[in-house]
C-alpha cells in the first residue's frame, strides 16, 4: 500500500486533513493539480465569520492562532486581519443598507495565502508526501482499501491506501466522475472574476459590500471586501472586487469589472485604484451530498457542499475526518459514520429550509432600480442587526423592509405584496419586533 491516507486537493480542507493525519503518525499522500499549492489563485472574500454557533462552532483569534472552541483544535495564523462591522448593500442611487453585528466585528478578513502557506510548511515538516501538478481522477473503494487514480506529467497511475479524502473543491470533477452528482439537485453554474485593487477610497467603515440593481450590471453582481495580504506588502490594504455571474449570459466579466471600476456609479471610490492582480474561477451549485463519508472514502469541504463551507468549515472538515480515520485505525471505531453526523449538524445548508432561505437572497435582484432605491431609503442610513451569513441574510433584509409594510403598501401595493412573498417571516410578526 502506498499510504494510510491519500488526499485529493490541497485547499484548506485537504491541507488541514493532511496536517492532522500526519501529526497523528499516519502516512499521507496529498495531490493537487496546482504547481504551487498554497498560492491564492481563486476568488475568495476570506472572511472568518464570527457569528456565535455558526457551523455549530465558536471561533477565537489570538496569539497567532485561530481556535475552534467547540471542535477543539486550532490553526496557526500569523497574517493580518481586517475587522468588518457587517455587510453593506448599495442601491442604484447608492442608498446604503447595513446589516451590523453586535458585538463587533461580524467577521475578520484573513490573508488566506498566509494561512495556507503555514499549513503547507507544517505538512512538509510532518513528512507528508506532497505531489503538486498531480491531478486526482477518481477514488474507488476496494476490499479494506481504496484505489486513487492520479495523473501527472508521466501519465496515469493508481495509488492505494487505507482511506481517501476527496477535497478538490467546488465543482469537484472527482465527485462527478464518482457518479455522486446524480443523487444531487443541480441549481446553477457561475463564474467569479476578481480584481485585487490598491487605493480604493471607500467612504464607510470596513464591511463586506455588495451592489444591487441593474444600474450596476444587467446580470450578476458586484461585491468587494477589504484585505491585508502579505504578498502585496505590509500595511498595504487592498480590496478584492468580484463580479459573480451565472454562466450562459452574454457578458464578458472582465469588461464588466473594468466598466464598473472606470465608469460605474461608484467610480469616485475607485478613481485612484490600481489593479494588482486578476483571478477567477467557475462554480457549480448542487444540493449537498447527504452522506459524504461512505466506507473508506470521504468527500471533504466544498466538494460535498451546496454553497461553500467557507475556509473555517473546510478546516473543520479536514480536522474531523482525519481524527476519525486515526480512531478507526486504532480500532476505536468501525466506520466513519460520525463524519456524516458532524456534516449534518455543523453545516446549515443540510438543515430543513436553509437552501431555500439562501436562494431567497437572489430575490432581491428581481426588484427594479426604482424599487430598490425606494426600499433602501425607507430609513436614513438603513441599518438592521444581523451577521454576515448567506443563509439568513435574505430573511434579515426582508424582515427589515417588512417593518415598513404599511408604508410600502400605501406607496406601491404590488411592491408590498412582493416583500411579503419573499419574507419567510410573517409580516404581522415582523411589525411587532
Ligand atoms: C467568490 C467567492 C467568495 C468566497 N468568500 C469566502 C469568504 O468570505 N470566507 C470563506 O471562508 N470562504 C469564502 N469562499 C469559499 C472558500 O473559498 C471555500 O469554501 C474554501 O476554499 C473551501 O475549501 P476546500 O479545501 O474545500 O476547497 P478549495 O479551497 O477549492 O481547494 C480545492 C483544491 O483542490 C485542488 N484541485 C481541484 N481539482 C483537483 C483535482 N482533480 N486533482 C487535484 N487537485 C485538485 C485545487 O487546486 C485546490 O487547491 C468564497 C468562495 C468564492 C468562490
């Protein structure tokens, strides 16, 4: 046998799994199609979300560590943080709508590359057999073992191990080849393209910022987040401006980003901004895999998820899966089923109604620019309490609008009905909060 554990994919899930397993004494091989595994090459806002009990976890960040208090582990992190008060959405005429966390901050933006480089150096020191520029093709269970087909510059070969983790991220080709997408509901495909910008003059406190309305783009959405990344020099704050758009639209993402930057409604904020880098990725959204641990193969992180598990969730997946494998090898358990329990408990998209609640976020894009300007200006500096959370933000937004239901109804009965339709919270209840 080539190893105890073979991991396909060296993102946060795969790296954390490799570190945990190797430090527990397992013989680990990790393959990644990238040449330079820890480099930051895919758009990611890199927000560490601090909402209490998010992913059934509470995070602490101090002394050069990110600690996962409930799961019981920590990762070393010596990069910088940018604290965010919450999320801000701007209507076409730039009325802000803020979801603000209490206590501050809602999130800390990390330098993902610094985190990954540290994990990478740790797996290297722990003796993991690291194989860059190597693509994982498929993982198959055999008797008391697994076989993993990989391809590198010398061609294809089969590696064998006691266990395999598939951690090749969103739109996982390995999951697809294993036939696991057949049991999943397909939702959408999309592209994300980001510019790393230096010299942005954002006139509000740091936040995750999104722009809503056709004045910004006829399809898709722009959003941006501030970061401090070592690779751009110390003390150098940058903003990652991302354009996300469903595939199949007749839209060139790069042209859209340039137009937004140079001619869009917030061009004053971006007038001095210099593009340092451009990165992009494709994404497919499926319903989550119900039981990602099956026999001796576990699908980790985004490869099994609906929307992303986020970096913090990916780290949790890697840690938990490797600990369970270690216990299996020690004869303390006879299956990895506990991973499926962890998966269902910690990731909100597995809970009833949450995928639907997340999808309601897109409902906001069905409003006209006039409606958005009207709704966002219902209150001066419209601010409502809440966290940065894909699953709940639509409910938070529509609940905030619903508080003005009677006023909206007088202004535009059809619009009031629309708010009611998209709000999962009864308008009567919202009026009483
Ligand atoms: C636009 C955008 C914004 C985001 N914002 C945030 C945020 O604010 N906060 C947050 O925490 N998360 C955010 N995320 C999500 C976050 O990036 C992911 O949840 C996280 O990276 C998942 O980790 P992973 O290890 O499962 O997969 P990935 O990080 O995708 O890693 C997969 C790895 O597998 C490798 N790979 C792929 N295919 C193969 C193959 N066939 N063989 C070998 N290797 C392969 C890739 O090269 C990569 O290294 C965002 C994502 C996007 C797209």
